[in-house]
C-alpha cells in the first residue's frame, strides 16, 4: 500500500513542521531546516517491496539532519538500515563520518541511518531512496563504512547498473505476490553488495606495487569459487601458478590471510542468505553446503564466533525484516 504525504493542503505556516513529521514517517526521524523564507512545498510517497522501504521525494530546497539525539530516541540496532538514494533532479551535499560528498543529478548517495548524517539540498530536487536492512546485506562493518557518506557516479560499473535498476523499480513499484517482492528486494540487496565489493577492491592505491593486480585477480577467483569446498590457499596458488608461500607474501599488506578471507566471504554469503525473510528458503545445512562448508559442526562454530548467534538463531531473527501489519 502506497502512503503519500504532501504539503499541498497544509497552511503555509505549518508546512515545515508537517514535512518534518512526513519524513519521519516515510524514512526516519530527522531535523528539517528550510533554505528560503517562502511557502515550502514537498511531497513524499513510500511503500514496501518485501523487506525494503522505498520512498520517492520531491521538495523545495532544505536541509535535513539526523542527530545523536534522534538515534538515541528512535533507532533500534536490529532494524538499522543503509539508505541508497538516486538523485533524479537537483544537487545535494551529503555529510557523514567526517566525509563531505557532492551529489549530482544521476548519482547514487549512500548513508547509514544508524549514524548521524546531514543532507543539504540547495534547490528544488527529486530523489528515490531505498532503505536496505543492514542485516540483510551480510557485509562487514569496515566495508560498509567505506561507501557510506559517499556519492557514487551512476555512469559506469555497478553504480550505473544499480541506478538504472532502482530508477525503473522505484518509478513504479509493481504489485506482486510476497514471494516475488522478496526476490526483487533480494536483487536490490545483491546489486548493492556487489557494488560495495567493487568499490572495496577499487580502493587499491594508484601507485601500488605490481603484485596488487595479482591480489585483485586472487580475490576475484575466491569470489567465483566460494561454493567449492576444496577452495584453499593451496588451490588458489595453483590456479595462479604461484607458490603458497608467495601467495601469503602477496597478502601480507591486506590485513587478512587467504584462509581467513575465504572463510569470511563464505560466512557473509551464508549470513545474507539465512536472514532473507523467505519461507521457501533452503535449510541451514543446505546454505552451508552451497557456500563451501562441508562440516555442519564446524560451520555452526565459526558462524557463532563471527556473528554471536548460531546459524539457526540468526535465521530465526529474519522476521525482524518483515513489514508490520
């Protein structure tokens, strides 16, 4: 069901307060400051697609900010989200985590609703915003922090793919059965997770040593073979015609060993799949086997060590992603 909130029929002197409450209902509570003295105009529509919340906003120039006070009063860690917005008209400045990013028309803006941020729109603008539950992403905190508080050009790579997909999807959210809605939501999550992985790999220094290119090839090989239970430093080294010793030397500056990288990426894939609110999802053991864990007891042990819950407990918490009502 679509919820539409507009200032059109609100008295001029009450419009800004109404808009602040409208954004709080459609997105998250935040402060709103107008950029001009005249009557304010704004319209926001919001609806659900599976476990995603989608909002389309058109409004006059204003600034919004989510402060520590808002977080303390309203934010539940279990439902924290990463917001991915597509600016379809106008410009904006996004500030979060010590970063300041200029957002142009056609760009993606990415921010974490569980941390303070501000968005300044100097003129009239339009945007689509999708809230992705952090637990559905299954991505490590360090990777998410690399992309939150940033603007991503929508002209190349997965940025362009995600902009096109979100624009067409949010322009007219199709009526569909719950199972189909969940699959569409999962498609958005997977595209964003892939974008994060692409951006993480692209963070290599421009003056990196020649071995960095090989590190990227090794990482790509690992990603494509996570489901192979025989994937190991030995098989990775053999696939690239290098010794295991040299492979370990390549990863000395990566902050993680090859074996730990394989395990972490497998666990992230399992966590993401287990937490999807889909009644037809495979069993815990099937998910573990799909991502290369041949021993159920070992999988349960390393999963609990990484996420603080057993795989079954993690899967049971997926109901937190379902919309109320």
